[in-house]
């Protein structure tokens, strides 16, 4: 019984889910751009996928760059991959990019909106070059598609 329990823990795929600045306001914030789905709704949808695939999620939303970086450092030895919507830090943060590169874990970057259709300053991401891939423009489904892609990647799916 105990052996089976520990085996299950060992076999679970631990994923860190990070939501950057202002994403706590989802549902209220510019709904014409980001939709009416809340962050709690998104976390719930991700938890369902994780449960179905035997993955364990640790989730953090922070408006503080340093808190996101600390979470990445802490995940280095305990986590298999990272799903991140860096929010506005996408376009500004060398430090966040360096943290992702530094922990050397597979990372999928997601955005609700299609950043390439928006203002020019949103067209460049400091994160994309250190990500396995990116999903943009599908609203809350960018997250579910991103988590599925990350788990497939970790399982070695082609
Ligand atoms: C965003 C896009 C960013 O440009 C913006 O600063 C956000 C949200 C998105 O999910 O579409 O905060 O990351």
C-alpha cells in the first residue's frame, strides 16, 4: 500500500504554472482583449488536464518579477517543466528569461491574446528564445493547449 503510494508520487510529472503581472485581474481586465474567463477558471481547467494525465501542478500568480524568478529557482530540482504566461514581463524582462535559461527546464510560453496582432512593443518576447514553444491568441485555451503540449513534450511525443 505505502509502496504504491510512493511509487505514484515518484511517477507524477510536476509542473510549475506561472501567471505574471495583472493576470489576477482576468475576467475584469480589458475583457474585449482577454475575455471574461477568470484566472481561477483557467487554473481549474489546467487542474483537470493535470489530473487526467497524472501530473501535479504548482501554481503561482505574482505581480512581482522577483517572486516569479524565485519560484523558477525553487522549481529547478523538483519540477519537470514550466508553463508560463509572463504578462507584460514578456516584452521587458531579461532577468526572467535568464532565470528560465538558468534552470534549464522545458518551458512553454502562453498568451491569451495574439500579441503579434497588437501594438508593436508586444511583438518581441524575451522569453520565446528560451521556450520549447509558444501558444498565442486562443484566449484561455492557450493555457490548456500549452499544458497539453508541455506534457506531450515531456513524454517524448513527436
Ligand atoms: C498577455 C499579453 C501581454 O502583452 C500583456 O502584457 C499581458 C497579457 C496575454 O496573455 O495575452 O499582460 O501576456
